[in-house]
């Protein structure tokens, strides 16, 4: 009887951790507002790479993307952003790591959560790693996370050009389609 119980326990533990991968059509978006606030800089990068593990009702893993892929729609601004402020030659990748993010029961089957949920993680940006908090939703395998970063916390100089300065807080949104491996 004990052997049957142990086999059932080991079998259920082996099935508990489900690997999830990020699909290639994800994106990272940011919104930086200038002072005066008439300036709104929207940036986007495609293709974050991700690997997550679902263990019961906890999601862990990381999403990483190439900072060279960031695009604001204006070439000169992109060049200044990448060379002067983000210094992508020295810091080419950004990485968001999630640890024990709660998901709804049944998430393994549907890859869907009911409503917006909080998350905590670590963001590695510009050679610095800091705690980050935000919210996320998940529906049919599309995970959408949003959070704010403070540029100076990551050692990033506040961008300024011709009397317009970007606000220190930047909104970040990550859309990541996921699937079971």
C-alpha cells in the first residue's frame, strides 16, 4: 500500500511542473512622457524570448529581449536613446524574471486567469537588476504585464533635448504569447 501511495505521489509531482515557452510574436512597449507633457514617446520592440514553468498555481521564469530592437519611429531619437541613454552596446539585453507569480487553478489547461493579478519580479536593465512590481492578465495564452520603471534607479540619465525633458517614470507593457512546450 505504501509503495502505491509513493508511486502516485511521485507521478503527480512529475506532472506538476509544466514548461511554457514564449512564442515569437510577443512585444515590449514603453511610454515616456516629456516635460512639458505634450511630448509622448512610444517605443516598441518585438520578439522577447521567454521560458516559464508552471508549478501548480505558481508561474516562474524569465523573458528577455534585445534592446537593439527598440524603435520609436524616429531614427535620430532611436540612435540617441540606444547610444547615449540605454548604452545598448554595453547592455544589449533586458530581462524580466518572475518568481512564484500566482495563477488561477486550471491555468495549466486554459492558460487563462480571471482578471488582473499582481506580480513581483526582477528587471535587469542597463546593467542593473532591481525589484519590480506590476499587474498582469492572461487569456488564451496571451500574457500582458504592465509596470513602471524609474530611469535613474537603473543608472539611466534622464533624456533631454532642446528644452524638453523626459519624465523619470516610464510605463512598460509586455505582451507575451505562451504555449506548453
